[in-house]
C-alpha cells in the first residue's frame, strides 16, 4: 500500500513538476545527450511507476522468506486479509485495471508508431526510387525539386535525401556539413529515440509532460546531430548551412511562431559555441538520470531487496539442529519460521 | 523485389524523358540492359493500374503517358516527407525549418561577425 502510494506520487511529481523544470532548464543546450537521456528517463519512469504502482495495489507486499512453504502461507494470508473487506478488493481491482491499461496502451502505441514509420518509409523509399537518382559522390539520393530540403530516411537501408534546390543553395563546406549532420542522425539511431518519446505522447495525449518530452527529444536530436557535424566540419559551415536552407525553406502551413525560430536558435548556438557541461556536472546528471529510473524499480521490488539483507537462513552453527527439526516433522516448520 | 523496383524506376524514367506517349514496344527498345518484352509489358500494366500511367488506344496497342510530371511527383513526395502538419513518422525532421527574413538578416550579420573574428584570431 505504501509502495503503491509512493509510486503513484512519484509519477505525479515527475509529470507535474519534473517535466516543466527540465523544460525550463538551460543546461540541455550544453549537454544534449544527457538531456535526451533525462527526458526519456523521466517519461519512461513516470509510465513505469504508474504501472508498478497499480501492480503494488494488486499484490500485497509479503515478507520474502527462503522457505517456500512459509512464503506461500504468508502470501495466502496477506491476500485473504486484503480481499476480505470490499474496500481492499476494489482497490486491488482498480490497481489491476490501471496496470493493465497503461501497459496495453503503451505497447499498442509503440507498436503502432514503429510500424507506421516503417510502412511510410518503405513507401517513401519506393517513391524515391522512381523520382530520385542516387549520387554516389555525395552518398545521397538527389531529387529534382526547387525547394531546398535535406533529410534522412532511417531504418534498414539508410538514405540521405537532398533536393536540387538544397544543392544549389549550399557551398561545398556547407554541403559536407549537411551530410555529416544527417549521417549522425542515422548513426545515433535518433529516429528510434524520437519514436519512443512520440509513442508515449500518443499514448497519453492529455498529459502535457509527454508531449513536451516528445518535442524536446526531437529538438535535442537536432542539436546532437549539429554537434556531430561540427566534429567533422567547421562550426560556422554548419551554422551557414542551417541559415542558407532555413532562410530558403517554405513558410509552414501553420505559420511562423512569434519570436525566433527553432532553427534560428540552432544557428545562434553554433555561433556562440557554448562550453559543454563540465565532466563533474555530466557525471552528476547521469547519476540523477539513473536514480530517476531506479526509484520505481527499487520501490516496487523493495520488499524482495529488503529480504535479501535479512539473515533468513539459519547460521552454520544452528544448521544441524534446524535440519534435525525439519526432519522431525511438521512441528519443525513452525520452529524454523519463528527463527527467521 | 529490388530488381523489380529498379525496372519500375527505369520505365518511369523513359516515359518521363520522352517527348510524347510511348508504346510498350518503344519503352522496351530503349531499356538497358535489355529485358524480356513480356516483363516490361507486365510492369507497365502494373504502373497503369497503380495510377502512375494513363494510356490511350492506338490501333491494337496502347500509348502510355505519366499522370504527373517528374517534378510534380517529386514535389508530392517531398510534401509528404516534410509536411509539418503530419507527424512525419517516415523521416526525421528536415535539416532546417523556416527562418523568417528578419531573423535571417540578424543571423547573417552575426555569422559574418563570427567569421571575421575567426579570421583575425
């Protein structure tokens, strides 16, 4: 009961306070990799906590014992006690529904997002096969289109796609920067990270934290690829390529947001070249991320872990009498149980 | 399957580059490496049924024409891949999203300054 309350409370805390705080933080621009891990850990951990919290309501915690018969008896007693009064049964029912619903919804949405992506990519790849022509010198598929655009098609047969408009708008160094950026997406399998965050957002459309996690993972994946591109190309060439293609990109149907654009922010970040997070701060961040994930798992598995620390086996000295007691018959079970 | 896709692409390429509608025999004659006539005929009919080609009767044969120009087809394909209103499950984001003209002007200036600072150093 306490574990269930702790888990559900933790999920609520992550979604209501953790996500807004992470969205407001300024360090993610300096450590996009850590920030992607933090967002995925936050979203995944919240979903897992709700599931485990539901399970914790169903299964009352029982002190784990090395003695199987003892454990079973304890289980039966605890289960009987919980289901004896109607409130307990109702709570357990609600917990079961919660755990099942969350698991089913997340699995369904993840499967749907991944298969929809794979299908759309296959169709798009066929289309590219018809209208595009591979350019082995660039290692990309070029398509005749006046609008400048560059993107990559992830998955099995990876492809970088460039329009003729993009090639015309870029100089040599900028073109290399674009290719390095898109290949970093493919190498890092960023589409999987974005898809996972997207699946959670699709599973719980009413919860803003999941939508925020999806947007932020998508944004940070771009920063990650920008950083990878600067490792291979001059920083200002990456910035120049972004500016050249961004300024020539068509106005989106939704219109431009007020203030600066996301791509503009990436250009400013490349020009300013913020120092990456210090080693100590990154390590602390990684520990925090690990703790985010570990908390629900440890809380749910708490009783079992606590039992590991206990000395439920008879000491070596006591082993002989204990064995004797066991052979003496059923009375021995009671003696052993009392000893634990 | 891969070979089939390549043949589809080669046939569409011939039809798109031609001045007018083509007979299957004419498509077949220009394909390199040479393919069996019946294979070409089958694939052309598949493309017709999929809606990529239209045809008009000429004597006992059909003349085939693409339903959209290569440019229109490419534009449709790009729109599908990059349209901001769909969730773009197929591709990652395009390399750069739109930067408005005012912002682009400021960024050009900032970039120019950074370049000059870099040269001086």
